[in-house]
C-alpha cells in the first residue's frame, strides 16, 4: 500500500507556515523577509527548511478563463513562481495551500474538480508541498474524505514532481487510519491549536489548547512513523498572543511543554510566529539542537506516556542510538518534587548518563532513581544513555 509513496518525509517535516502569524494578511514581501530571517537566525541550519504559504494567497472571486487559480497580484506582485525561485535559491522548499471542496476555509477557490489542473499549475511554479484543507466538505463521511484526498494525491503523483502531501482534515474522520493510503506524509489530528494552554472559543472560532493536544499525542502515538506523521498542528511558540490565531499567549514554561510534546510525539515542526522579530526566549525553544535531534531521530517512534506520578507524567521515546528520551511533564498547577525510578520506566539499575536537554547539562548519576523538581506546566526533557 505504501510502496507508491516516496520517502519524502523520513523524519518529521520542519519549516514555517504563514497562517498563525499572518492569516489573510500575507504578502510576497513578508515571505521573502521570512526566508531571509530563517537563514540569518540559523533556524534554517537547525532544519526548518520548508516555507508554506497557507490560505488566502489567490484571487478570491475565481479562476482565470482557462480555469487556473490566480495568485493575488496585490499580495504577490511578482507571482508565486518568482517567490518559489527566491526561496529555492536560499535552499528551502516551498509549500502552498488548497482545500478539498469548492472553497477554502477563508472562502478562496478550492481544488475540488480541478485537482490535476491545480497540481500542474503548482508544478509549473516549482511547488514542493501541498497542505490540503477540508473546509466546506462533508464532515462525517469518511469514504468521501478518502475519495477527495485520494484524488488530489493521485493528481500530485501524476505530475512527476515530488510533493510532500499534508492532510488537514482535523482528525474528525480518523486520517491516521488512511493518511498513508491516500499518499499523505502527515495528517492533522485536531482542529486548530490556539495560543493557549486550555481550549478557547474566541471571535467565533474554537481552538484547541496545548493541554488537550498532549492527550491526543498519546492516544495516536502508534500511528505515526517515517513518511506518515501525526501532525499536532503548527507551533504557537513565540506568538505571545500577537498572531492572527486566537489565544492570549502562554508562559515560557507552557511554550516549553508545547515544544517538548511536539518533539517527543514526532509531530512536524512548523513555526508559526514572526521569525523576523524572534526574541531570545523563543529562539531558545525553537533552536535547541539536542531537543530537535529527538524529534528528528531516525527511528521515528513517537513517544508514549508510561507513568503518572501525581499531576506529573513520564513519557519515553526509544532512539536510534539505543538511548531513551524521557519527558517529565507537570500538568498540574502546583510545583512537584518527584522521584523517577529507573525500573518504572523500563531502564536497568546500572550506571547511566542522564542529560537535561533543555539545559544541555549532564545531571547526577541516575542508577536507581532521580529526584526532580518540576514547576507547574513545565516539562523536563532528558536523554538517558545506558553505559
Ligand atoms: C483551517 C486550518 C488552518 C488554516 C486555516 C486557513 O482552519 O486548520 O490550519 O489552514 O484553515 O483558513
């Protein structure tokens, strides 16, 4: 079933997506500046190598006389091809967005009935990635969803250009069960994650809080793996309540728990904040190479929750070098002192090196147990190598 699907996403895709920060206020200038900033900040060197143009890039009221989508000339005065050339020259791949119905979520033309034509147009522009949304399509009809995504997957493959195919059905119709079959390399598992610890309803939108995504990551962990990832949604790290996506922002430790969860779950890591103005605390969360290495580990095994200690949870993830990544997460509202026992998480009671990845420090010998203080909504990430 998967043989026709190229190995375009052996590890979770990384990059930047326009939606969380810019919404319909996107422009060619902002995306060029973002590409420049991804390079100058070293985010690109850390692996963030896709730039995805989300909804609202085309002319809203229709197609041209040949039925082709038209890039909005006000937002993209030089067209998408010129922008693709610009970001390709800097070593990025470029993504675009459409929808499996006649209209996108923002009310722009969708691709239903135009799958091959649109795939060919994007090919002529040099597009490498498609995020395919599901607004205005039947919500509770799995066979129809599979049909619409299959149709676009086939259209993309017919072009003979490599397209990374990102399914954005929000998990209502279990895309983790059929995402690979339709050619998808990643599939959203929820509605839109907002810049908030708990679920929020704002401005007529319903948003998922990070505390809810954490449970989804555990529930679906067996479905993610090389070339087919559970997509927990774009990152909200660094938005600080300023993005177009709703939510009033989170504390540093909450953003750290958000990042730790996405990393451990092998979720794609698509930055959503304005990287042209990235602050040092945000950079420390997005650019910790030891943390990113856990997400990009070659085995590609998503973490699962193995132990509950009061309000704290322990998650583990097996790594290609025989090490184990461990997340200790406090979802409660009071600080906790916990003692993590090697035996409880399947580790031998032998000498082992434990490294705190967020701090990039080796910590005390962890033979039998390890005492840790964990603040509310904090996550400590460890890597343990058996010696
Ligand atoms: C949906 C998707 C978002 C974004 C918007 C654009 O809500 O889930 O990620 O693409 O549409 O309108």
